[in-house]
């Protein structure tokens, strides 16, 4: 069963680093995405904000990443048992260079 | 700028077929996803509901797809200018066979 999102985005707000009861570091962040995508052969402007969660050593490394351009891969899940809001669980994240034209 | 979701899901509620002012057919559907995904080396149960939109000839073809297992590819966008809710714009959809164990 597939559930894989690949997204280029700018890191927006970051939470304070927390730890699970088992001692696993967790960081939540807002990912701000803007791009052009094709629908029915027509190029359209797309924008969205996606809540994301990053755990383990990656959470420690990305604490000060606000404003950075990143490329992430991960899976979508509901935020909690009682919520239907989506959160992206980041499995892979890397820094990307912002081009001169902002793209 | 990447924005690509690949998702296996069951089609839940479907809207009535609508048409844009330009005459393009639009169908919205809820996609119900359940799977096991790996996070920090640990397998975990994942579930989510994702609103999705399908346009053009695909919308005509998938009007009676409630309950079907599908695999979709598309991009995420905010639902409207004023909303931060996400909607998946489906660019590709295909039927999948449900295994005997429901997976």
C-alpha cells in the first residue's frame, strides 16, 4: 500500500524540540510549498501549507532550519486518533539551494 | 519544485458530477487509506482520509467508483484561496485488486 509524498518547500514555523516518553526527539514544522503543476495539460500555480513531523536524530539536526528550502519525502497520516487533519511524517529531508529567481 | 503524492486507498464518498463554467467535469471524492509504514526503523499502522479532486474525462469514468481500491498519483494544493485544508488533485488513477487478506 503506497503512501509517499515528495515535496519541495520552505520551512516555516518550527516547534520547540520535544521528547517522547521513550526519549525520542520530535520536532514539528510547517512546510510552505509553491510551485507550478500541470492539470489537464494546463500549467497552474499551486500553494499549500503542510504540517510535518520529524523524529530521531533528524529532529536534532533540523532545529534551526526555519526559512530553509528543503526537499522532503515521507508519508501522510492523520494527526491524532481523533483528528482528520493530515501531518507528513518526514522520512528523508535534504537542503536545497534557492535559485536566483526564487524557484 | 516537487509535489507528488502516490497513494493506495479505497474510494469513499463521491460528490455528484459538476461542471466548471468552462464545461470541464469535476468529481470530488474522499480517499480512505490504511497501511503500514516505517518510521525510525519501526513499522507502524497509518490511517488517513484525504479529499481528492478529479477532472476531465477521468471524472466521467470514475463516477461510480465508491468502494473501489485505487492507486492514485497527484499533487496537493489548498482547497481554496481562503482555506488551508488540503486537497489532492488526481493526475493518474488506476484500479487495484484487493488481496484476500484485505491488503
